[in-house]
C-alpha cells in the first residue's frame, strides 16, 4: 500500500495543476511564459496552449496511475517503479515537443 502513496500524490498534483492554471494566473505560474516580454506574449497563443496544457495534465494523471497499476500487476515492485518513473520522465519531453506549435512567428 505504501507504494501507492507517491503515485496517488503525483496524480492528484497533476489534476490540481490542470485545474488551477488559467489565463489570468498563467503570467505568474507558467515557467517560460512568466519571463517572456510583453511583445513575445502577444505572439504566443496562450488560449489554445492552456487547452493543450490542461488536457495533457489531466491525461497524465490518469495514464500515470494506469501505467503504474498495470506494471504493478505484471512486474516486480522495483521494475514497476522504474517503468512508472520512465513514463514520468518521457511524457514531459513529449509535452515540450508538442507545445512548440503555440509559438506564433
């Protein structure tokens, strides 16, 4: 049971991130966006980015739990932790690559 505590914590954290970030507070909370000049912010499609951002983190919460649960049923505990950790490391890389399309030129 103690193995589920960090998994549930991370899932709740991802869901919280998806619900609490909005267009009003993005200027303060989104890394990279908060350091942009006003000129660069006008070139950035924040509205559609936040739709993508929220959807990604909601899916990340669900998928990370399912990846953990499935690997827990199939593999040993150590392998389960490695698979779950790999998922948590690889998915932000996917997020960064996909989010590049929101920069207007």
